[in-house]
C-alpha cells in the first residue's frame, strides 16, 4: 500500500513537472525572441545614425560648410591651404558687409567660422597668415564681447614664441591692452592689470598723467595713458572719471581699437552705475535730470526701470529729480 502511494506521488509529481517543462521552455523562447528583436532595433538605429553621419560628411565635402576638427567632423581646413584661404576670404567679406545692426545669427556664424579657422591652424607651423587670422578673430570677438573666443586667442598669440615673432609691436600692444581691460572689468584683477600695464609700457606715472589730465581733451592721451586712467578710476571707484573715459572710447567710431576697449569696459557698466547712484544718493537732495544723466551716463527712464532707484520726479518741475527728502 505504501509502495502504491509512493508510486502515485512520484508519477503525479513527474506529471506536474512534465506539464511545466514545455511552458517554461516556451517562455524562454519567447524571451529570446524579444531580446533578439530589441538587439536588431538597436543595431538598425546605429546603422541609420552612421549612415546619416556619413551622408552629412559626404555632403559637407562637396560644399564650403567646413566641420570642426575638434569634433572629428572635417580635416579639410587643416590639410588644404586653398580651403583655408577660401574660408578666410568668406569671413572677410562678411565682416566688410557687416553693419551696425544687431544680428546674432550673423555674428554666431562668423564666430563659428573663425573657430574653424583657428582649430585648423593650431597643428600647423605659425606664420603671418596665422597671425592675421587670430588678430582678426580677437578683434571681432572683442567687438561683440565674446570672451570665450578672444581670451584663449590672446594667450595663444602672446605665449607662443613662434607667433610672437610674427606680431608687430602695435599688434602686441593692442591685444595686451585687451587682456588688461578684461582682467580688470571681467575678473576684477586690479593688481594684475596694473602689473601687466607697467611691465609692458614703461615710464607710466599716474601722478604725472593726472596733473596734465584735461577731460575736454582726452584725445591727447596715449592709449597706455588712457588704460592707466581706466585702471586708476576703477580701482578707487571714481565713477565720474571712469564714465568719461568710457564715453570717450565708445564715441570714437573711427578708431575700432577704442570701441573694442569700451566693449570690454561695459562688463562693469552696471556695477559702476550702481556706485554712481549710491554716491548721488548720499550727497544730494535734488538734482536736475540732465546733471544726473551727465554723471551716470544713464537716462531717467533707465535709472528707474533697470536700476530701480527709489527717487521721484518733482511734481512742480519734471526736470528735477528728488533723490531724498529733507527731514
């Protein structure tokens, strides 16, 4: 009896196991098929992307739309002088046709073209063409305040002995003054700015420059003297002198170097205007609108809208600004 029960349990167990085996085996097959299907989709997607990249590269090779060497997109500019000359001519034409209107799409396109040119030259022996490309790239990127482009380009020119040999003194002085102004107004490195200026341009004296300073004739200053006064006025927070120097530099469209200097100075414009507002706030009760604008360089509407001054206009005379009320 016990043997029969034992056999019954054995066969029943075996029967259940037998019934389960096909089901489990079927499930495994289904899982493998799903996995294979997913793998096929991944492979197909990779092939599609590879095909698109290859097609894009082929189309790029047929056109003047050069890729970036740093991204492994295109090596034509690095290996072919004719392509470099062609792109540089295209950049120069765009710069000549560029007007004063703000066009970020156009400027971004020029920035990218300059980047492609610079990357193509880094692995080559520097020559006068290298100098020209980097100098023009610096001037353009400074003019629109794109420090991500002009700072590494400046360092490349001043730290490479081979490139330095191709720079004229005027070009070297120009980019050095850009670097000084950037360190001052973007990084607040006052001492470093002074040191670079004095080490580069000997014979400068702040006391002697201030003795002969005539705000009505700032054009008599040499460029290094002007930069010296910019550093001095910034360091002591003399906003009035700083603003006069900024206005002089920015209002001189005939000299692009001066306009570029003013563009770098504008990194500190808001901070300097706030200093002027603070000085006026503790020094005066009322002032004429024209006096306030002359001192700050900012009109009344901008002072209220952009700087949030708590001042008000006199109810009886809209040309008078009430800075604080008498107690």
